[in-house]
């Protein structure tokens, strides 16, 4: 059994399968680039090789509609599902995280969101989870910080998450680090009035984010997928389009779940030899090796309710260079 087939078989042996999360990965990686629209029958067909049955697909889609990710449109006895404006915003934000070519450089400024209102416990937890997805760490209760987030985009995302009413109880601002980073040099001595020492930026990171378990998760991810990348790099191109599609989807699915835990700190603030860099590089190479065959499977099986194959109208940073003329949502 080749490594690609073995990987699929290992996935099918899992005791628990989160069908909804896997469907989100398919929608984001395969459906959104083709207009964000798919017939229910096509989605059921695409999910079958993963061992996700029709009942699970229908249940997951119902929940995504209820959560304002999808909306339905009937065509006779058939139904199309289209990303809502809110769902599209969420998927595009996720795409910018997943398909980035490298960690961002740091402008030396910390982004802050501070809760001024006295929120009920349930709303405070909803806000914390929403900001956690945006990469923020909670330095103190109600005090969230990140070194590179786009504050306007973060606040807009709160609206997409149904938390727009909370924005009146928040304040957001920037502060500049006093670390000397000229010419790439990082000084841990912060001078105030020529005397006092302040905490280094790296100390902030260590205090705000726990990166050790995330680092190990990246190491495990690389160990799981590196054999597949080496197998294809040796010229053993996938001959089964369906298998290529499945492995590509599982790659993105597992990588996306890691990014849900990753604050995606700028390169300047990451620990030395950060394994997330290797994971990104390996994922990009494997994804590109699977691209052509997996696209053949989608061209054959992804349809709208009227039978039309939706064309690719955008591309991500990981698509091969020959498709670079398509719109890249990460730019």
C-alpha cells in the first residue's frame, strides 16, 4: 500500500470523526475557490471517500446554515448551498492564515483590546474565544494582546461572529515596543530615563502564550506528513484523483486545526528553530504535488444543482505557479 492510501486508511480507523469540521475544510479549500457554491448532492459525493455518510452531511450543513455560514437555494428538487457574506468573510480570513507563505515581519507594535464593560460570564467567554481565534493572548482578565493583528479586521470579525454589540464595551489601541531592533539586533535591555529595565518582548510572549505543546503538535504533524511529501517528491505522482483530493483535504484539515491553536506570532518573536516553519514549508510542497490530480477529481465531481461545473475564480498562495493569474485571496 502506498503512503497516500495508508494515510487514508489510518484516518478511516479513527474512533471519532468530526464531520462538521471536515466539511468546513472541504468548503474552504475546494468550494470557496469555485465561487463558494455547491449542490448538496455534490457535497455528499465529495464527503463519501472520507467515510462521511449522507445523514452526517445533511446534519452538518443544517448546522452551518443555522450558524450563518451557508444559505440554501432550491432548484426544483435539488438544492445549492452558497456561502453567506458572513461565511465568506470567515473563510477568507482563514485562507489568509492557512496559505500564508511565511510568518509576518514585526513592526514593533503591540495590539491591545481591553474590555471596559462589565460583561456577563457567557459573553466574556464568547469574546475570549473569538479573540483567541484571531491569535490574541489574554495577559490579564479582559486584557488581550497580539503583536501583528489587524485591529480593524479583528473588530469586523466580531460582527461576523455575532458579537458586534460588544464592540461598544471595548477599546483598542497600539503601543510601540522599546526594544532596539535596528539592523536585526534584538536588545533585551529597555531603558527608561537611562536607568530602569523593562521586560523583553520575548518575556511577554512566554507570559502570554504557551508554545511548548503547540511546538510538539507541529513536530508530530511533520512526522505524519513528511513521508507523503518525500514519496511524491521522488516522482511517484498520484494516479488516483480521488485519493489525491482526499489526502490534500486531510492535509489542510489537520494544518488548519493546528492554526486554530497558533497565535501566528511574527518571525522576530518566535523561538529559535520553530517547527511551525518546517510544517508550513512541507505542507506547501505536498499540497502542490497533489494539486493537479485533486483538481481533476473536483472537475469531475463538483457541480451546481443545474449540473454546471463552477470554474476556479481565485487561487491561494500554495497553488502552482501556472495558476498564479487567478486572484490570490492572501494578498
